[in-house]
């Protein structure tokens, strides 16, 4: 709905797309940063319970956040594309 209002006030489709994706990714980026910090700080404590694994494995510490960001980006992109394609006049009339 916010994308519709933005277009109604003159925003271009690209601006709506970027704004919607940014709003969708913001909590994921905060969660990834906090999770990485906690993983690095608490890794030695958790490492005692791991079997044949390093709590600071660089592959895991790089691929898991990347997978989370890619998944969230795809999830945020789908509604953003749909919001960017909506005709603002029809959307405002429906509201």
C-alpha cells in the first residue's frame, strides 16, 4: 500500500522498488550483523559441544549470512516488483 501512495505522489517505479526492498531487508541485515557478532563472541563456549566442527569456520560464517540475505532479498523483491507495476490511479481509487 505504501508503494501505491508513493506512486500516487509522483514516485517512479524504480524508487518504489528500491524503497520496498530496502524496507524489507533492513531487519534481516540487523539480524545478520547481531548474529555474526554473537557467533564470534560465543563461539568458544559453543565449540565444546560441537563434534568435528570449528565454531569459527569461515565457510559457515560467510555462507549462512549470504544465504539469509539472498533469501530475504528474493522475498522482498517479489512484492516490490508487484508494487512497482501497479497503476497509481487505479490503486488510489481502490483504496
